[in-house]
């Protein structure tokens, strides 16, 4: 007798076969069997208390690994809750796939259990969505959402699996044929690169600039461009400025880091090479008065539409790492370097030293009751004392995140996760879980404001965690002891809640 597979088995088998190794979510009708089957096929399922936190975990997993983070939800309200994570992936341009069960197709429009037109609901929050209307469509649909999530500009995609489709059956041989056909039809895009003439123009602009600046963001982190960024900075001697989640791609304490002189750097530079960062609110839209009105932007982005929107002096459409490789090669053939005595480098360096000196004077004070600076200094020193591999720091909460961005030091790439492009609060513990899954050898440290922590506090049940509350008037000696503690075996989550 031929072995038969139902839609749950085929969906789980498709996910595993096409590279999914981890799944975040909340199980329930009609996807419980799908989750169980996925585990049988080697997919690790990480259970959450609600789909919002699970979605945030899936979104940042895509950023940290370069592979689509997978969120599994139930129908109706489960799908709606998952939209928080899906939209977070879209705004931050991270690859993610949300898979939701949905109502029986024959009962559409009749008020079925948790009925919702989920395809319509997800459209504003996804780059691609598809419904498998028959069991035979499942493998192809799974392959398509996974491929679309990483193609071009990464983002969130959605797969809808109706209850009746999950209950349909086919033979094992039919399933294998469908899987083979779907695998054969998968999309594997080659990296986009600009023409050599455009690279030559970019290098010429940097070479002639009197006050050049290199700006990079989490897009460069996603593209694993840190090696080429370091080469470019050190070959040319150009000061650099990371966006918040770009911190660590080149060491924050590098002699050419301009973060502590941000206003001077962006206000006075005449040419800015912007890599993997959008000229949105985080960079003041690239406009005066924050930027000089005559600054010339060289914008590197994988998305041509983004470059058309921003209208830079020169746009380079392509993968960040590939574009930087081409720029470095062009410079190697005819090298130039500003040098430490260059007036622009001297001006930025002086401003950095002055501002750092003032900040360190404030950080050196043991203030009780605590202000934000005293605990941040202790946290910073404790983290730096761990060496390499550097911990992943998850930071959220308005003041906590802002002060932490200035005080905490990132020395390795993709080790700072925060509220991101959308300024999303509540991502913290979901990000912690995803970071531990993606980086099992790294400590994960969450520096959380109390309100931000409250969004997802119950996810502590999913973690091996030390929770330490820093309160107004809290015990400084205990926190000092914390900075010297011997850390237990990884993974450990150290959550510091700062309530002032």
C-alpha cells in the first residue's frame, strides 16, 4: 500500500528540504501538526508566548544569519499578531517568512473559526505573499516565499496554508516529484554590481574630496561587508560614522571613528560614501541644516528604487560587499591616503578626543541614586572585559538605548541590536532568543528600559537568564560585583533593567 502524506507533512518536509533549520512561533489550530512534523524533519521549533515576540525573533534571525527567519502562526488573530514581526522585517529589510494556517476554503465568507482574508491583511507588510490552494502547490509555494525573502532587497514574505489544504493527502512518490520540481525551479540571483565606470567616478570623488566621510549601516552588516569596509578605511584614512546597528563593523574605538564627533562629521563633510544605510530620519534625510547643503552623496544600495528616491550625486546599485571590493581594487591600482596630519582628520580627531574626554569625566563618577551613566559605564567595562567573541548587545527603551549607543562599545560586527529603522519597542527578548540561536557561542546581553522590557517580559520563560534590576537608589556595590562575576556556561542571557 502506497504511503500517503498530508499537507502538514508536505509543508514541513518542504521547509526542511529548502534549508529551514529553525522555526519561531506559537502552535495551535490548524498548524500544531505542521510544527510537530517539522521537528521530526530536523527543524528546531522555538516556542513563544505570543506571535509578536516570535515575529521579532524571526525577523532579526534573518539579519543575523542571512537566511529567512521562519515564523509559524495560527489563523486569524495569530496572523494579525505576527504582522508586527513581518512589518519589522520589511522596514529593516531583513529576510523573513511568516507561515500561517487559515480557515477552510469552502467556508470562506461564512464566518468560519478565526476567519480572515489573510492575503489581503499581509499585503502592506510583505514584499510577496501566496496561498497554497491545493496540497500539490505547497512545495512550490514554500520555495517561492523563501527565495523572494532574500532576493533583491530582503524583506518579509507570507505563505497562507488553508486548513483543508493541510488535511489533503498525496502519495509519497507524488510528494517527492513535487519537491524535486520545486527545487529545480528555485531562484538564485547573482549579486548585482555597478559598471566599472561608476566605480571610477566614486573613487574620483573620494580622492578629490577635502572632507570625505564613510557612513555605513546595518545593510552593510547584513551583506557581511565589514572586511572590505576596514580595508577602505585603513587604505584611505577617511573618517567613518556607523549608524546605530552598523556599530562594530569597524571597531568603535578605531582611531578614525567619528561617532563622538557626529555633528561635525556630517555637518562639514563635502563627500559622503553611504553604504548599506538609507538617507531617512536616522541620517536626517541627507539634508541641511544637519548636512552641508552642497555635500555630494555616493549612495550604495542593493535597491535601485532607493537610489531613485534619494537622488544622490552618484548611485551605485549593488551588493555592499561586492561594491566595496570593486572600490578597494580601484584604489589599490592608484592609492591615496589622507594621513593623520590631514586637516580634516585632525579636526575630527580633536573633536572626538574632546567629546570623549568630557563623557569619560561624567562616566567616572559613581552617582547614587543612579543616573544613566553610572550603570552604563559598569555594563560597558564588564562587556569589554569578556574579550572575543564579543557579546551581542540588545538595547531598547528610549533613554536606555540612546545613552547606550554613546557609551557601550561594539568591537565586532552584528553585535548591536536595537529598535532599528522603525524605532520598534518590545523587540528585546525576541531578539535575545534569536541572537542565542544564531550565535550559540556568544553571550547575549539585553540592556532594557523597564517599559520596553514589559512588552515581552513573559518570554523570560524561554531563556536561561540572569535578571538584574537597576533601580533608582539601587545598590552600587551589587552592580560592581556583577561586572566582575564569573560567567556560567553559554548561552547566558544577562538582562539589565534600568528604571529611573
